[in-house]
C-alpha cells in the first residue's frame, strides 16, 4: 500500500495556550477519499493547512508531515523545498480563493504556474495546449461555457467547481478540500461532492475533505476521521458512525454535528457517484429518542 499522506506526532498550539492539534498520527493511502468531521473549532481546517504546508506545527514537538514521501514540515519548520511539494497538492478553500476580476479560464490556468516561466505567469500568457487543458478541466466540472466570464459573475457553486478544475490542471495527486460545501445550496453541494468523488475515482487522486454534515461524509467517503478538541477520536469506516457512537465520542458537542441534516440526499437524483454509505434515514428524520440513544 502506497502512503499518500503521513503524519507523525503533529501538535499545534495557538497564542494563549489553546491546543489546536494534539498528537496527531495518521496515514492516508494513495487513492483514498477521506472525510474529516468534527464540531466547529475541532481542528479540521488547521489539520488540512498543516498537510499542505500552509501552517507549521509546534517547534518543540517531533511533528512530521510527508506527502508522497516528500517532507512538508518537521520539528515546526516548513521544508525548504515546499514549493515543489505543493505542486502535487491541490487545496480547495471554503471561500473559493479565485481572483474575481480575472476570467475563469485564467483562474483555472493558475494551476500551471508552478511549471511555467515567471515571465509567462506575469503576462498571463499560456500556450494553446495549456488553454486546451484548462477548457477540458472546465468541461469535466460542467462549466466550460463560463470560461470567458469574470470569476465574480459565477455563483458560489460554479466558483467552487472552477477551484476544483484549477487543482485538476495543476495535476495534483492529493486534493485537500476545506469545507467546500459549507456555503452552498443543496444542488451545488451535490455537484461539488460528485465532482470530488469522480476525480478520486477516475484520476486515482487522494481526496481529504472536511465536512460538517456526517451523512454527506458517509455518502461519499468510505473512511472518516473524527476530530474533537484537536485530537483524533475516531478513524475508521464511515458506516460505523451511528448517532450513539457520535454521542459517545463528542458528548455535548454531538448536538452540533447531529443537528445538521443531509441536504444532498434529499434531492431527487438518478445518478449517484458516491459509494452510498448513508444511514437508512437522514439525521433530521430520526426521532429525539433515537438521537438520545
């Protein structure tokens, strides 16, 4: 088994002594699609940023993060060759991280900047082959007709799909998605999760996605990692995440997780791309007695 992401003894303490990550040990295999779940402040976004080398762990710890064998950070220091490593890591932000005034195609082609000369990146000059790659990526996410539009004219769901297309053009073998559907409507959320699942399946890309909705994690991700106050409290099959287990793991914080229903499965859709790992009933349909079990 090839390990895509390896984390050993990672800790992160913010100002004031708040422990954001507490002795994280994880191995994620190449080609897995993994969900990160947890209440607000549990450390999901912080962990993803450490995986990408956007944030360094505590210097006093022995924390080590590697992606496909390349060191991202160690002992609280980002690796000196992090730019080369990041070339293989696509990061999908909750707020899309597009340049509003630029056309969608230029935003997507930003995924090539790690391999084009500086002068071309400054002039935003791309070869016909590179532009064709960008258009193909936009076709795959279903918004090729928007390629010439300014990014600011797209809906939230379309902007998120453009961000995924950028990661495709980048050639990323690992995609880290930080709550990519948190601000989207149900239909847009379904499309974004379907695309991530398809990229995982067709491109053999490792996908780690942080989610608030447990049922969505179960629908799309065979494996779920649960965080609570910076610690891994669950790492296993998504199908095992019953409401009772969640209450055992999270205590009072489980209310925040359980209160968010599955707004994707409620849609009538004949084409499902996920592995269909949802509970028999959406959380919202469970009785208060069942939730308290």
